[in-house]
C-alpha cells in the first residue's frame, strides 16, 4: 500500500515565503478587486457517523473482529516497510508484534512502485469485502478514511515513474540527515540499528540515482535548474566526518543511554566516524555525480503539466495533498482565487499610514522561544481542549543545514511515546522576517504538536496513524498559526487583522501559482505578468525564485493553503448554522477527535455534530 506522497513521514514544516511581506502589503493596499462570486463547494460522498444504537450480534462481532485483524495487519505491513519509518512510528515495535523491518529505508524503483500499486488494488478489494453496516461507528470512520486514501492512490496507477523522491528542500536527500540526527536511542539495539542504517545509505542513494536515471531516459527527468538546486542541497551534507551535526548528536544520544560501558560508547563513536567517511559522504558524492550526469536530458522547463501525462499526475498530487471537498481542480482554483481577493481587499481596507508605521515597529510581546511556548499554552485554554502531559524541546537547526531546510520543523514522535516532542527553528538570516511567535503556533500550540499529541492520545486505531493526509495536518497548523495572530500577544487589533490577512494573501499567491504553473501551464513570462498586473511585483529575481519553487515542489503549497481554506470554510459553516450556540472548543474537539481525513468526511461528521447541537439547543 503506497504512501500518497514521497516525503519523509515524521517531519512537518512551516513554509517560507518567497515574497517580501512589506512589498506585498504595499501592492495589495492599492488593489481594487473586480466583481466576485462565491464559488460553489460540492462535497463528494463520504460515510456519515451512525446515529443508530450499535447492535452487538454474533455476526457483527465477527465482522468487527475481522476488520480489526485487517487494519492491524495493514498497520504492521505499512510501518515495517522500512527501519526508518518503523523507528519513528513505534518506540517499542515488539508490543505490536513487529520484530524487524523489511528494509533499511524502503525500496526505490519502478518495479517496487508497481508492486505497491498491485498491493493497493488488493487492499482496496479486501476493504470492499466488509459489511460496513456491521461495523462499529469508529470502524466505519476508519473504513471511510482508508477507502478515500486508497482511491486517491489509485489515481496514480500507471504514472509511477512520475514519482519525485528528490527535491531541493523537501526531498529525501534533504530531510534524511535530520531524521538520522534525531534517531532516538531507547536501548543499545537502537544504536546498532542506527549504525546499520548509516552503513547502507550509499546503497539506498544508489537506488535513488538509478531511479532518477530511468526517469530521465523516459523523458521525465528534472530540468537542469532543478537538478542544480538538488545538487546544491546534497553539497550541504559533504561534512567532515569527525566534526559535524551527526557526530555531535550521536555523542549526545549515547550519553542518554544507561547500562552500557564507556568502552562500548567509544567503540561506537569510532565506528560512527568510519561510517560517515565510508558510506554517508560517498552516498552524497555519488548522488551528486549521478544527477550531474543527467543534466541536459530534462527538456521540460515548465511545471508538471509539461510532461506527457503531467496534467493527470498533478491532478493526483492535488487530491493526495489536499483531500479537498472541491470536485475539480478548476473549482478549487476558483475558490483559491476568490479567497485571495477577499483577503487582499481586507488588507487594502485596513492599511493606512499610521498602521503601516505601527507594523514597522510593533513586535509580539514574548521574545524567547520557551516563553512563547508557555504563553501559547495559556492562550489556547479557552477555545481548545486540554492535552495530556507532554514536553516540547525547541532546538536550532544546525548551522550547516540552514540553507537546505525550511524556517521551522516539527518531528512527529512515535505513537507509543508521544510525550516527547521536538521543534526545530531555522535561524538563517533569510528567515529573519518570519515571526517566531506564529511559527511556534504553527509547529507547536495549537498547531502540529498539539494536534499530533491530541489525536495520538485519543485514537486507539493504529492504522489511522499510518495514513497521511497532508492538508489536514498542514492545514490545521496554518489555521492555528492564523488564529495566533488574534491571541493576546502584544499587537493591536487592527495590526492583528492586517498581518493575518497579509499572510493569507502571501500564502494564497503561492498556492494559485502552484496551480497555474503546474496544471494550467503558465510560463515564466505569464507568471511575471500576473504578479506585476495583480500585485505590483516587478522584481524578476523574485518571480524566477517563485517559479522555481513551484516546479520543484508541485502541489506542496496547496497542503497549507487549501487545508487552511477548508478548515476556515468548516468553521464559517458551523458558525452560520449554529449562530450563538456555536462553541469554538466543541468545534475544535470534533475536528481533533475525527482526526486526519479527507475534507468531505470531515464535512459529513461536522454536519452530524451540528444536527446534534441544534437538537440540544432546541431541547434547552
């Protein structure tokens, strides 16, 4: 059963903006939107929660047991596909009946992807062999979520060679070292597993290089510009074996172990340096050489739709990334355009010379990451349900990795050890304009950390934790980030609104460019004309930078923007329907307990919740 995205699972990122916020503010202040109509939102079918009393008959009990066995098997097979995913999903896999992983990092080849697709078809057939009427309400939800996940994966049938494991900042080669640096040592076996991974990374990168070569020979290779950016990312990891972030964190992790001798630790340290020199560095050097040899073979200088079946593959990427309720890419594009215009109009209405001056000098009240985290915990108490006890450690991205990574990252903890959480902040000067307060709201409270811990603690269906719905997780974090602008944070009410709407416009522009470049085939000149005519952005370097980001990472910005837009729509619908009886904490609790899922499913559960809330209001 293949994942719907080729990304290192445990990392969630906050996107950086390629636009300068101030220049965008000035441009949108004078924007006069044309006539707008609200786009239609047509939800696809999804199973709604049952309101009937659950009947416990012998037949239903057997069917429920069979379904539990089915989902438990899928969970074990999914996370045991690689040692890396197994370790980051479970701290103690033996408790789940898993004794070893199938491979170190997972297989990368056209044959493996085709086998995954065949497995997906088999699982889909098995899923539809269950009598859903006999399942419990929780199982019905799992059935619906898995069904949607599989149907989306099947959209890529025959397009396996379009898969993109490499990308300048979100590719495997960029994120794997950080995962290795955060590979927790719970016992001595974890140390040996980690060293084993290092010893096989060159083999894995050889598979990545062979896959990219096969793509290029089939006419699906990267452009030279994208190759150069991936190569630059690889060069970041050409470190000195004895002095680098991996060696530093390895020493730190060894010190947390108990029951091992100093002699053993020293032996492991020496082995680690040897493996960095003989396997880690050669892996990156070899990949650089392979990618360099492919230059000149990639003829598509445009977005995904510039490939033979690129439009179909991008459509798959859109639905895999967003799980959107909009019935087509055209309808989604209309909705994104409309929302950008709404937020741009709000910026134009708010902005005046006095507020602009305030924006230049104002800052969030808290200035240190640790105190910001504590402040955010307090700020969300009224509108968000309480979390179980957990910790959050904020670390700086290692300086050697700053240019290769996003402004901030959250590492998802194992589901059986969700109490320990880590957020990375990138202190590179290019992110100086990114406010740490809202970044920590995105990554921490009430964003990724909060949502992950809440769902992990409340959902006892392991398979749900193995299914990826990026727009739910990234959309929730963006929704949380935008909510934090309105906390008691030291900003004036008008400045809070201005900054939130401006950030929404900035993210929205990236989303609409993602769609227009990768689906509708915009050229660089068309993109430049759009940005100049609509937002007054004339700097060609900025235009080229944004264009490159879109072709390097098709559908990536949609996870954030479309996810936020869907959550925003859900909240507005709930407030309009329930009126004064709308309760933000109850609304958030519903979304959190339903958990990561496509938005049509969330819509159906929210409608049932609203119906119950309306009945309760009428009864009172």
